[in-house]
C-alpha cells in the first residue's frame, strides 16, 4: 500500500517556536494522527496566510503534507480561537499548564488519541468561561491520568486492599493511591490525604463535568487538592513543570 501523502484534520496547537528566518515549528495534536511536529513555512511573514491561524491554544483545520524528516503545514484555518486563553493572563496560564501536561504524558503512538484530543479541546473551552479554573484543572488532571494509565486509587488502600474508610488517609506517590493509617509506613513518598480532599478527588474522578460545574470548593480545599495532585504528577513525570512555576508566581502577584 502507498503511504498517505497528506491529511486534513482539526488540530490543537500545543507549542510553537521560530526556526529559520520566517518559519515556525508547531507541535499539533489531532484525534486521528496524535501529536506531531510540523513546519509552517513563512508563517512569521506579515502577509502570510498562515500567520493568524497558528496561535497557541487554538483549534485549527489543517492540511498537512507528510515529509521524509518533517511534515509541512500546507493550509490552516481557525475553527475555534479560544481568545480568552490569550487575552486573559490567568486563563492563559492554566491553558499552558494543561497543555504542558498533555504534551508530557502523550507520545506519538498512543491508541487513545481521539479521547485525549476531545478532553483537551473541551478543557480549553471550559477555561475560557468557567469561574473556577482550579476546578476545571483538577477534573482534567484526573481524566488525563485515567486515559494514560495512572488513575489514582481512591477507593481502597493500595497496601491492604481494604475499602477506604471515611477518615483521614495517606497517599502513596509510589503506589499511586490511598493508604489507610494502620498500613502507613513513614516515607517521603507518603503524603497526608485529609478526608475532605479525598472526598473531593473521588467526586471529581467519578463524575462528568456537568455534575461538578457548580461545585463550590473552599480555598483551603483547593490548595490541598492542588498540593496532592501536583506532587503526584511531578513524581510520575520525574520533573517539575515550567507552567506550574509561572502559575505560582502569578498567584503570588494577585489581581
């Protein structure tokens, strides 16, 4: 069979960087082809037809021609600009974070690309309008971890395998789940998991977003859920995400 020479698809722009004098190298994500790097030739020229259609965090209809070393973006037309993600600094910071997570976790040969594409697309849309960006982000993190095989175990102790009781627990970064107090052994990889945080994460994990869209979460509960999720994600990725540092600096500056 002859190799596919080109394809057209809806794509999300994950990253872009300048190369040469006028070109851009884009990392795009599509439901059909997954994640790939493509060259947008001449995209930095003011009169280029592509210049306004390859912005970060946009959904774009692309025509890509496959090359021997790098694929080439032949055509691009914006389908959904998600303007608040570039016009509002805080919304853009959260968009950068969810994008970096997707980029770090997803390889080019995964077999569940369509679900991940739609998850990120829907998350961009929610980050444009939702009043609680941390709620959107925690729900997204849990869905992403489900999809890539790192679902946190929040219903039974990962050591004893007994059902989790309604009390404060611990969370094992190594085992990826709750540890009952009587099974906990002191370790730098064992974190406190208060009952309120456990209940919140379980609710977010099992519920479609429409069932949590109006959920009011206290500042203290937000901070603790974020503490736990960021620690687990950092452990899995074996690195600190650059977008997290920016989010924390932005939060310190305040409105």
